[in-house]
C-alpha cells in the first residue's frame, strides 16, 4: 500500500519516475488539485465547517490507482482506497489540512477531521472531507476568507474552473442565508514566481512558498 502524500507530492514524483517520465528540468508545481468548497453554517449563523472536495490531476490519479492495484494482498480496491484516505487524513492533520481560515483577518482555529472518504470517479482520485472549526464561530457581517495550499507549492491547488474562470459550484454556502461568494486569483510577486521556477524535483522549497500562489475564497452573508 503506498504510504505517502508528500503530501501528495513525493508520491507523484516517485510514480512518474517509475514510468520513465523525466522531471529534473521541471519547475514547481509538479501536479495539481481541483478544489471545491462548501461552507457549513448552523441555524444560528455560526460557521461550523468547510466541506472540501479535492480531485487529483489525471496523471497523478493514474499513478495512484496503478500503485494501489499492484499492492500486495487481496483487498478490494474500495478497501485500498479507504486505507489511502486514512493515510491522507493523518498526514494532512500535521499540515493543518493545507487550509487557513480567517474572519475579518482574525485566524480561526480548525478542528480534527473525522469524516472523509476517497473514491475514484471518471478516472480521477477524489479526497472528500469535512473540516470542522475547533468551535462554531458567529459570522455576522464579517468576511470569511480561506486559502487551501501546499506550503511547499509542490502541488498547486486551484478551484474547479471552466475556461480558466472558477465555476459557480466551486464555492457555495450550505445555508438559507443570503450570502455572496467570490474566488480571488493568486497574484504572486514576480520574485516568487522566479523562485518557484528555479526549483526542480530534487529541491526543497521554503515552507510557505505555496501561500503566494493560493487563490482566496471569500464569503459574506446578510442575516
């Protein structure tokens, strides 16, 4: 059973190299995740959780599924995907689930993920999970912002898009309240772009580089 997620990244590198794909000259990132987010509000207008769906890029999904298929044992693929989900969850827990959340600039503490699943759909591996806040927080008229990113920018995380524009269902609010949402594109400093371009597969990116390339989701509701 593949036991990594590096957090997704190193597995991807090893898998591609095993297929004879030359990576040494490639710059970061080495793969991507298509992201969808659903904000969960309770009946008091408090923020409870972010429901996230991550769709691994097609090539990395192929590598993962082939590795799972070659793993020793007679477990069905569904059980192997379940085990992979556990490993992904446990690894991401040490990385803050790649997620930063704030209310009018004030960071909000996140809880632990207990609801998650991994599945294959349309040839792509999907990791779906419910990321709760440490405790529900009132939103009021404040603006909620989040970013989801790999700190090392080994993997790029982008919202689901059509024709390079985020899809309407890439960020939604699960509530009866009147809420507005928008997804702001990343606007990295040219120096950060150049820094990322100089990194190849053998380099360790400085922790936090991914933040400069992260899209920002914004939600504001009227109660």
